[in-house]
C-alpha cells in the first residue's frame, strides 16, 4: 500500500474533456462492485478519476467503490466512482478501466497533495 513509482508526477497530456489533470502516479487501488472486487496499480490519477490495468474486465457505466493507498500505506482515499471507459486486453496488456470519481468520502486533501507533488 504505497506509491510504486514516485518518479515525475507529470500531467498526462491528451486532447481530452477532463475537468482535472491526470498524473502518472502508480498507487495501489481496489475497486468493488456488486459483481466483483478488483485490485491493481492505478496507472494515472487526478482529483476527477483514475485509470487502472486489471485482469478482470468491468463494464462501462458500472458503479464501484474505490480505495487508493499511497504514502507507504499511511494515506488512503475512499470514494465512489463509475466506469467511464473500458479497454480490452491486447498483446500482453491487461484490460483497462477509466474511473470517474463521483464522490470522495475520505482523503481529498491527500489526493490533492499527491497530484501537486
């Protein structure tokens, strides 16, 4: 439960409609829905959401509970989210899911600090 790679927290530059910047930060992530529980490393995240590679595909529109852990496990974010993007596995890559954070219950300040670091 820690940041796996604290190398440059660079904004992901894409021509997108996101309200918040995403940063290349890898931290542990758990997604839980009525159908499944998924654990993996978030590939990028920001105040508005995250992208996670996973062995288990999730469906677009699915609601999930989100837990992020970083800072050596000392900092946690707990939130509600919805799957807004799905990427099917291809050539050695796992499935991917984009999650929009719809409500952050705990850790907003820690998430903001991580994004600014």
